[in-house]
C-alpha cells in the first residue's frame, strides 16, 4: 500500500490533469477519494481538475472554431442532437457554456459546437473557467464526501476493499445516470 500511496502522491496531480484533459468525471471522483484518504490535498485537487477541464475545453473550442463546420457536417447520425445543441447555444450561450460539461454526451462535442457557432473567445473563456471551477468543485467533493461516507460504513474493513467498493458504486452511479439519460432522450 505504501508504494501505491507514493505513486499517488508523486504523480497524482499530473494524472488528474491528464485525465481531465481526456475524460473527466471518473478521474475527478477518484481525485476526491485520494484527497479523502490523505494522498492528495483537496484544494490542489480541485484546482488541478479545474485547470485540466478548462484546458481541455479550450482546445476543443478552438478546434471547433477552425474545423468545426466540416467535422460536424460529417457526423450524419447525430444531426438531430447537434441541431438541438446549436439552438441552445444560440438562445442561451452563457448557460450552455457553463453547463455543457454537466450534460451527458456533450462533454467532448459541446465545446466543438460552441467553437463552430463562432461564439467569441472573450465570452467563452471566462464562462469556461467558471464552468470548470463549478464542475471540479462538485465532482471532487462528491468523491471526497462519498469516500468519507463509505469509509465510515466499512471502517472495520481493509482499505483496499473500501476503495474497490467506492469505485464500484461510482461506476454503478455513472451507468445508472447514462441509462436514465438515454431513456429520457428516447421518450
């Protein structure tokens, strides 16, 4: 366990940064668990996750500004969702920019669509930073307090079991949210 703790404390912040550039919620929740277990510092976890989320969306936004129109026209099977998102961006650009990272299925394509809509960077950048801070704080604290709740539940058990149980619950929650979202969209 000490080797794992060493690697988490040594490379944990870098792993969070890279993970938030590539994925998002799962790595963010795991960062909160690591902070709860004392491997990482909670304020730094939130800051690194917010930075990673901001940078990832900035890159996707600028890719959308320059290549978005061509890329979006090639995605034939998602045109209804894309058109709906484009209407939302046109009607509520500030809410869409802040909320896009909370919308299932729009984590990657959302910033590209925003960039393709030609929303000015002077509006996108501050809203993106605000959205990233809110998102990072929420998901890191979910991991942190979720880890705390499960820790008190299984306090007499091995920490490995505790970590596995929490990861299984997080994965189950994500799958349930995905299932619920898809059913809601079909209805």
